[in-house]
């Protein structure tokens, strides 16, 4: 019988696709909102200046450390606030072709969130060699030299969810971050540290922060149907 021969194969394929469990856009009824503000815990550090000894024409003579962007009122910019393990809900609204540029020996944007399985376009606006060295939990996941050719666009598929720290091996002071999101339930804090996550299916979640050097924070949160919940965090 053909059926009994093929059935185990189909079952195996089904198990594999279930285990991968990609995010599903199902729509949301009576979604809730999470909003709040991330502030610096304690006294914000004075931005460190590094003396540049190489490629000064492109990089400038000093490089101001841009890991922590803290506003006068203590708000921290570029913190990713996200919900853990959300399998279905609202539609993705992120850009399909995220870009990482290298300009004046800075990664631009300094921190960005991209959707899982997106293809990152890597380019350089500088006349010097750069390198995109990305670490996820301390391990190298990308190590890509970027030659000084402004028309060149390199492509890198991103398929490991989580926050990656970026570092240029040519200019050790060049740092940045890319967060690969497994669901669209994330926000990147604004200059004043505020953020909001919309259209959350009502229920219990774990809310998490990721910052290129600070945190992380991890807490339970309850999102009411059609309502708003405030969640503030302090990072350092
Ligand atoms: Cu560089």
C-alpha cells in the first residue's frame, strides 16, 4: 500500500515544520497597549572620548563613545523592549530591506531592529576598510569585511533571533547593535526613553529589554483587553 509507505515521511515533515513554529499574522481582537519609559539607573556615564590613531581623515581625531545615549532627564535611547515567545498576532510593519551603513566610522543606524529571516544590506560611505563583526551571546555570527566601495552592497541573511553587538575589527571603537526580532511585538526606545507596543493580544507575557551594553531586564506583564498597561524599566 502506498499510503502506509509514505505516511511516516509526511508525519516527520509535519513535526519539523511545527518545531520551527514561525510567527503567524492572525490579526488581533481587543488588543492592548504597553507603553513606558526606560531610564538610566544611577548617574549616567560621561561619554568617553577615544583618541583615533588610524584613518583620521575618515574617522576624525576623536571618537565619542555612543553606546549609551541618555537624555537630560535620564531617558535611554536605543533600548529594545520586546515580548518573549509570541507566536501569533498583528502584522509585521518593519521595512523589508534593512540597511546598515558605515559613515564617519560609525554604524548607521547605531541600533536597529530587523525581522527574523530578513536580508540586511551592508554598505559603506567611507573611503576606508571596515568590518562588520557581530556577536550573539558572545559568539561570532557574522564576520564580514566591507571594502571602501560606495556602490557595493553586501547582503547578509539574519536568522538567529536576539541582540547582536557589532564591532569593527579595523576600528575597535566602532560599536553598534542589531536586534533580530522573532515577532513584531517590539519597540526601540526614542531619544527620551519612551516606547510603545501596540495591538498586543490580551494575556500574560514576559517583557524583556535588550541594549548593546546594558541590561537585560526580564519581568512578567499582564496586558488587558483593549486597555493600556505602563511598564517602565531602569537599565545600566
Ligand atoms: Cu571600521
